C-alpha cells in the first residue's frame, strides 16, 4: 500500500532541498524566474519546479542560476583552493 504524504511532510521535503532557498534569494533580489530561465537557457517551468523543490536541475544549470543571482560558485571554489581552505 502506498503511503500518503502530508502537506507538512511535503513542506519539510521542500525545505530540505536547495531550490527553495535559491528561490528565496531570487525573490529578495527581485529577479524573475523568466529572466533566470532566459539567461540560463532553461525553461521557466524547470526553474519553477526547482524553486518549489519538485525537481532537480543539472549542476551546470545550478552554477548558471547562481551566477544570475551574483554568486560565482566556480570563483568561490578557486578562492578557497588558493587560500588553502
């Protein structure tokens, strides 16, 4: 028998993924999903599902989404490697 998932469990699952946190950042910065999708060359639907914690995106797409939001993940990694962290 398949177990039902409550709204609370679904909300917790969404909080446990990075997508909703990236969505919060985008909202605070007032960056629209449409712009992210266009700049990253992915569908707005994919961005929306990722933001809601309903699906994952490729690592390269995540790096690009973060760049649109002003976070250069590759640069941060290089910086930490250079500092010996």
